């Protein structure tokens, strides 16, 4: 006989545990099934470990730049085992916190193992059968391993394996030129590795505006990272002195000691038995959901990376909020209410909200744009961190802000003042007429918005 619960949550990522908290608080019994580590990607292999490493890399960078600030530091060395230990402690602490929260949650049962549908209401975990009226999928995703010649014959790293390194590679070759790739590129360069980024497309971060991509490339190259773009036929071969990566036919191979594959993510939906439940997926394996995250089967929902509506911790957590609001609060929150926002955690970071200037152009609407280089931001000058620029695009008719790219010191924080005004659907004057604190990076946003010109 199957064990019965009011709800089953598959995956203890960013949406599952908080949903278990709300459901159990409402008196329901909930099984949370996790096949690996509680906390999922963010806590164990994503945001938290990488931002911990970014912080260590920043410390090394600042120490090397001590002379710029009149500070002598002597030789700077990186103890990668200690860097890793710090990362493991912070990430492990978060995971343990979540585990003990779930363990103490009355009505919740954490079941370890791989879950697979037997029928629309039943999941199998090893030899246990679990049954519920409502099922919530929070199964996340994993790194794409592309079909590239020679890749199967070499040892390569993904975002999971690279976190286990306790030595600095001699030469790290990174395949991919987007967010995850670039964060690892800069941090390992700062740890002391030679780093080459190999990107298939014509530029880094192809989803950003060209000026943003160019500035990111400048920032990375200034630190000695080699960027190879237009690598449209990447192949690999073992060599005695390392791994040869050939970016395109006829090109000189790049010989690295380590290769990191960071070319995108794929949802963990292929081994879930979704067919047995009748849950539809799209051509890339993402679970098809509606605006309130219901799947094609009325009693099954999908939250987080597996539904393709976002690829971030904040989108997964927001999915939980939407599901909980609809089911428990009689509040019809929807995915389409949220504004795209994310950060790229190179240093300085890129904070993004809404549309890029390019997307605005393509939409055909009349728009205004304001930009400021960080060299004109007093606080950035005082901090000695003047790389990057800010750009905000405004609808010429409604005066609402359409999007922003803040590439510069504090950009990941500053972008929120724009995001909040966008969410409130206020005109840009809500910022341009607000007095901000001096000296901050944020104080330049009103100034920038007082000086808008037509977007060409
Ligand atoms: C290197 C890296 C850096 C990142 N940095 C950031 C960042 O700075 N900011 C940000 O917002 N996002 C970042 N992300 C993305 C972020 O980590 C993910 O968007 C987020 O973790 C997705 O959460 P989720 O809830 O969808 O699923 P996940 O956190 O992936 O959790 C899914 C869980 O489901 C489990 N599972 C899967 N299938 C089954 C099954 N059949 N049975 C049982 N359990 C199963 C998995 O083991 C996993 O624990 C980063 C990602 C990576 C890889």
C-alpha cells in the first residue's frame, strides 16, 4: 500500500522547502523527496559557494592592488585549500540549517532518494510508494554537457566538480562565455591561474547589449584573461602536457591543465517518469506550466529551474510565493507580474532589470536612454573602482522605466531602486526627483535620469 500524504514535493531546492513550511503550517502532511543534497544547486553547487569564492578572489585582488590605496601587503599568496574550506563551511552551514529546519517541521517527512512517477498521484522512491492529492516538482537542473568532438575522452569539470578543487589550475580553459563561465573565469584568474574563455558566439554574454558585452570583455582582459569568441567548432584532445582545446577548424589549439564546461543548463526532468503522470514538457525538457505554475495535469505544479520560467534562485523562490499565494492565500499572483532581474557576479558586477536597450529597439517603441560611465560616479572614484557604466531606458510616452544595466561597483544593489520603481509602475521622475544619499553609487541614478536622450 502506498504511504499517503496531502502533498508531495520532489526536490529540496529553493521552492520546495519553503512550500513545505507553508503547507505544514496550514495543517497538511507533506513528503519532501531529495535524491542528493538538501538546498539543491544554489546552496551546494551554485550561488552560495560561487559567491563565497568570488569574495575570496576579491580579497586577493584587493590585496594585490593595495599599493593603489597606499597600503603595503607584500607578496600575495592564495591557499586554495583554505579558500575551499571557507566555501565548504558557509555552504555546508546553509545546508545544515535547511536540513534541521525541515527535520523540525511538524507534518513534514524528508525522504532521501530518487523519485519517479508511477501514475499521476503516485511516486516511487526505491521500494517505497508515496501517494498524494497534490504534487509539486522542484527538481532543478544541471550543466549541459555538449556533444563536442573529443569531450568524452578527456577529464572535464562542470560547476559541480570545479568546486572540489583545492589547488589552483595552471591553465583553466572555460568553454562558454556567459554568466557562470565568466564568474569562474575571473575568480580563478584572481586565484592565480592562467584563464582562457572560449565562446561559440560572436561576443560574451550574448543576451546583453553590445556595449555591456564589450565592457565586460574589457574588464576581464584587463586582468589578463584571454577571450576567444567565434569558436564554432570546438574539439578536445588529450596531450601529454594537458588538454588541447581547438576553438575552430584550423585554429591553433589552446593547451590547458583543466577544462570547465559552462555552456548552459538542462532541466532534471528526463528521469522523473513524467509520461506516467501525463505531465507535458517542451522540446528542451522544461515542464510546461501556466501563469500560476500549474502543469498540464491539474494537481501537479512545477517550480524553479525545471519550468523554464527562470534560471535563478530568486525566480524559484518567487515561484514558491506564487504557488503558496494561489493555494493558501486566495491571492492570484502570477509569473507574468514579475520583472526580469538578475546579476552577473564578476567584479564589478552587472545588475540587470527589465529589457535591454536592444530588446526595446526591437519592440519598436519610442524610448529615451540615459548613460553614465562609472568614472563620473564620485563614490566609484573614491573606491578606486571606476570600470563599467550605468544605462537606463525609459518609455518616451508613458515615462516608465523599461530596463536598466548597471555594470559597476555596487551594480547588483543599485539596480533594485530601479526595479522597485518599475514594479510600482511609477514614472522615472519618481527617481529623478528623489534626493539620494551622498556619496553613493545610487545618487547618480537621479542625475542620469535628468539627462535622457532619444534611444537610437
Ligand atoms: C555556478 C552557479 C552559480 C549560480 N549563481 C547564481 C546566483 O548568483 N544567483 C541566482 O539567483 N542564481 C544562481 N544560480 C542559479 C541557481 O542556483 C538556480 O537557479 C537555483 O538553485 C534553482 O533552484 P531550483 O529550486 O529550481 O532547483 P535546485 O536548487 O536545482 O534543486 C533541485 C533539487 O531537486 C533534486 N532532484 C532532482 N530530481 C530529483 C528526483 N527525481 N528525485 C528527488 N530529488 C530530485 C536535486 O537533487 C536538487 O537538490 C547559479 C547556478 C550555478 C550552477
